[in-house]
């Protein structure tokens, strides 16, 4: 059964954009609730939305790792937004570790973690603040580790593709 408009989510890049959009909305909602909604409702809203955002973030990171490992040609949400051509071309043109992708992810993790911890420090105290620091730190660490694996995996795949091309080019010259 084919549901209208759901077929647009068949491409990984489109699903990634939707997931990132959800993460942005829920994280902004968490920060706004934490800063501007008073009382228990603001506190519960902040915690719930941060948890939901963190869950989406980890789930998407794992989904991305599986996609890269499965031979997908997705090279990141920024390339998807720019829609700058065939991602396979940029994948094979890179040399070494994908530092640009890892640096963008690391910067994003640092910014989101800092905002989460600053908002948590404003709202929470004592044991709740300690739990928030551990939770936010754990999500940041898991995401950084998965991002490292994705960057390393895409670099390895590009190196394998170059090695295969070199071997095929070498066998063609010997046949002549």
C-alpha cells in the first residue's frame, strides 16, 4: 500500500532533513520553555523536550551510521540543504579522514551541549542538575563517537574506492 506523500521519505537525505527539523523545533521549544515558562510546567516541558531531542539525535546518528555502512551516498545535512550535486563525486574526491564533517558535528555538539547545560543550570539544582549534566554529557559523547565512526567509515570507503580504481587502472595498462 502506497500512502500519498510518504514516498518522499524514501530517500535518506529527505528523512534526515525531517529529523533535523524536528530536533531544531523540539530543542528550541525546550530552551524557550526552560527560560520563559515558570513553575513545574516549564521544568517538566524543558526536561521532556530535551529528552525527546536527545533521543532523536542519538537515533538519527545510529541511522546515519547504518546508512553510511550500507553504501549510502549521504554526506550530511548541509550538503542536502545546499543540494550541491552528486554526493558520490565529493565522496571519492576527499582524501583522508573527513575532518570537515566531524568538525561541523563537534561544533554542533558543543553548542547544543552548552545551551542545554546553561539552561539546566538555570532551572535545576542539586541532584537534578547532576542528573542533567550526566544525561546531556552522555548524549554528547555518544553522538561524538558515532560521528567519528561515520567520518572514519566514509573516509575508509573513499580510500577503498580509490584503491580499487588504482588496481583496475593497473590491470588495464598491463593488458596493453
